C-alpha cells in the first residue's frame, strides 16, 4: 500500500503529465548555443526554462494551455490532454455532426455550456491549435474549421492566445496554395448549428462518452504510477533511463541521432493528401526553411549537419586513400523544421535559412547538394 509520501510523489508525476517532453528533440539540448526559444517565448506563466543543455518545465507553474507544444518545431514538447490523435478525432466528430463545418471551442467557452458538447471539440486554449491541426482537419474532409474563444483580454491564457491569428493565417495560406476551398477562422461566437438546446446538452465541453473515457484514463494513470512508485521505493528499483549524453552521442560519421518531428510529419502527410500546390506558388512559413550555403565561405566542417535534428542536412562521404572524407552536404527541404540550428552551428556564418519557400519543393524529397570552396577547388584540380 503506498504511503503518504508515495501518494505525494504519485500526484507530482501526474501533475507533470499535461506535457510529454523529449529532451533529445530540443535543439537547445543538442547545442546550448542554439537561438531557438519558441517555447519560452509563448509560455504565459514562465514555466519553461532553457539553461545550458537543459529543457525544464515547472509543473506547478504550467497552466496547461498547450502553446509550447504548438510552437515547438521538433515536437520536443507534446500536449497530452487532448493529445494530437484525440484532438483530431474530436474535430472529425464535430465535422460529421455539423455537415462538414468543424467547430473547436476553448475551455472558457465550453464552461458557459452554450455549445453542444457532442458537436464540438474542446481545447484548454486556442493556443493549443496549430497549423497542422487546422490543415489536418481540412485534409480529412472538413469544409471549414471555426475556432471559438472567449474574451481573451480577461482570460488567464490571454498571452498564449495572442499568436493564434498567425496560425490561422498560415493555415489558410497553405490551404489556398494547395487549392483547397476549406478555410479556418477565429470567432467569439459559437456558430448557430453548434449551439446547445439546453444547459444539460452543453456539459462543459465534454460529452457523456468523453467524460467516462477521461475518467477511466485518469484512474489508469493513477494505478500505473502507484505501482511504479511502490516498486521503486520498496525494492529500490528505478526506471531504466538512458543518459542524455548517451542518447545524443555522435555516430561513426560524427553526426548526432536524428529525431522524428511528429507534428511536422503529420502536416506533410496532410498536404500530400490535399494534392499538388499551385505551380510557382511561394509561401511564407515557419514550418520549413530554405537552407542556403555560401559555398565560398563554407569549409565543409560539417557542423551544420552534425547538429541538424531531423536530418534535413546530411553529410555525403567519398572514399579516400585512408578513410571516407566529407565530400558534400545534401539538403532536403521537406525534412527542415526551420529550427535554425544549422545557422547557429556554422562558425563561418555560411548558412542562411529563409522563410520564403517554393510550395512545390515542400513535398519534393530530391536533395540539393552543396560543396564548399575547398572541395570545389579540389574537384577542379582533379579534373572532375
């Protein structure tokens, strides 16, 4: 039976479960000189700190708004309640109930019980809803997505919600470029079709089925953590956790392990489902970066590719007399998440990342090759 102290530890573990954190995904963990601070910049409560090679979140300060998870380019932070899959399912349910016009409401609107709980999706704050959520809903058949928030000027999440208009604008730009008629919009009024007929129908934004599902999940979480804490404390057995240094250790080629940016890959799949973009279209985005390398300045040290979290920049080796030598760098725009770590890691400032991207290149996996001036000269000397 867990002791009082055990129960305190269990509650602390559960309290921190609003967010799932993968430190190896964080660019600041990979390189302390990285300039990325998107999660810190959007956090309304100051719960996130980036010091040295550490990403830390104070569970007691965290308001569970979800803004950090939306902002993170590498999915180092992911939101749990609702997680991406659950949110997508509830949006699809809303679209089916409302004839294709999906509705998402924030917790403040849901608490007023004006929206039909069985016909809307609920998030703690509109900051939880990113470009991938909006585009994804439209790629799965929604003809529109209306996101309803309350009076943000008096809401505890108001600072987190400030950037949501940018998410809507970029989602609509991508939908337009991909020639979809679907659009997203922000509103402070629940659409008439989604209004509840009675207070009982607007059960705080949680359907009866959803309430019992959430309750079962909470009981399961408590049970799992109770068993874990009891075993650890009684038997002195701790969960096997690989050190960060071991997880980020470079391989034989001198490259750090690559990570899967989940929301980025989901957005790519959703755009693929929408079809081909308009020929010649250019989008202004924070989701992909157009990496350019000044080959006259590049010395082919490979540091940009060493730290690249997703493998958008990769090293290409050529056989040499003694060992393989770095011959060139390859860049795949589809894999780039615009974290700008390549820019930060380049000692000669030869790497630049642009936010204006040709739409046709987003789904193109053909790499662009770069060879530094030193390699170019060697190639010319060898008659290449």
